[in-house]
C-alpha cells in the first residue's frame, strides 16, 4: 500500500482572506490601526463620543469599500503595475537625430 502525502499545497499561491488578496490585507490592517489610534487621540482630547463613533463608522466603511474595490480591480500585482505605468512618460520628444546617428559608432 503506497500512501502519497501532499505537502506544501499552497506554495506559490497568494494569500487570500475573505476575498482580499496579498498586500490588501496589510492595507486594511494598517487603516484599521490608524483609525484606532485616531479614535484614542480624539477620546483622550475630549471630542464628543457620538461624533467619534460616527466618524470612525464612516471612515471604516469607506476604508473597507476602497480596499475591497482595489483588491477586486487590480488583483495581486495589478496595483504596483498601475502605479509603475503612471510613472512612464506618454511619449518622448527628440529635437535632433544626432542621438541616433551616433549609435553606429558605439561598440558594446
């Protein structure tokens, strides 16, 4: 009787938690921690509790909507590719052909 054990089944696959992929889990966690710190600072400084609760509810809901939307739209690596593509110029302007004519003389 030969028994086959399958180990490391998830190697190479991205981490997924409740629909969030890869780095979006960290973005959501960081946003929640920042909201908790903001709530604590507001509570200690004497801001009315009702205002704080409404503010945290609205900001928390917005955070969840934005992070889940980005996760669904861009996927695991799409956000980094999108940000990198925004940094590229749309076109290059050359005012002279001299750059290209000198390429013949260059030895690699």
